[in-house]
């Protein structure tokens, strides 16, 4: 389990790199959102924290989910649940990056 948590943290770091590059190229005057991980029983939730909300408050959005059992990557359906059908895996050759965009996990 400790190895798996390490893999998810590394995946979150790669996602943060995508977000950092996108904001450096397209939104140089805005603060860069941060990607954090919250572990649950079945899924690890990747949360995008954006500090550009009203009155400078932090807004939180679900970036996506990663299955704790298999490493499959899912798009968010709601704040608490992933959508059906995996979009990739953190154990693929690309580390799951084909399933990621600066804003969230890809549609099917």
C-alpha cells in the first residue's frame, strides 16, 4: 500500500507539471492551481485548488480519481464519485498522462 501511495503522489506531481506549464504559457498573470491527493477506501481523489475565486477565496474542483486497487484513472462524475469506464492507468508506459489535461481527466 505504501508503494501504491507513492505511485499516486508521483502521478499527482506529473499532473501538477501539466498545470504549471499550461498556466506559464497561457495565464501568466494568474496564480497556478495546486493538485492535492485525498485518499479514500476505494479511490484516491485528485483535487485542484484554485485561489482565483470571488474575494480571493480558494475554490476546489475534483480533477479526477485513481482506483486504489488497480491504479485506473477515472474522470469525476460528482465530487464524491468517479464516472464509469477507466480513461487510463498510472501503471501504463506513459504513467497515465494520456488521460490528463490541464483541467481534468479526458472524456471518452
